[in-house]
C-alpha cells in the first residue's frame, strides 16, 4: 500500500471516514437529541432497519464502536480549535 500523501495527513481522521459511518453518526445523534431516552444501540437498530442492513452486513457492536470512535475524534477536533 503506498504511503499517504502529505495533504491527506492534514485532513482529520473524522473526515476520511466512509459515507455509511457519517450517516450512522448523524442518525444516532439526531435520534438521541430528539428522543432523549433512546440508547445508542436503539438508534443503531433503527438505522439498520431504515437502510435494510442485516446483523451480518453491519454488526451492531461494530456500529456502536464506530459511533464512539467518531465522537472521540470530534471532541479531539473541537479541543484543537
């Protein structure tokens, strides 16, 4: 695999993620904001139902981990500003 270019190293990791991860992140945040009693797992299950994704295609624990990682990356970006 070729090394990453210098310009790509300047782009925060959060922005390099794929579209599915960005959709998931936004969906979970929207659900939890609008339905304050919702858990991350409930929001993930709703996301998977909406996009017709099975557990084999997108395991819930993977989605939860992705959400937590992206939240951490966002907080790190906000701290750097």
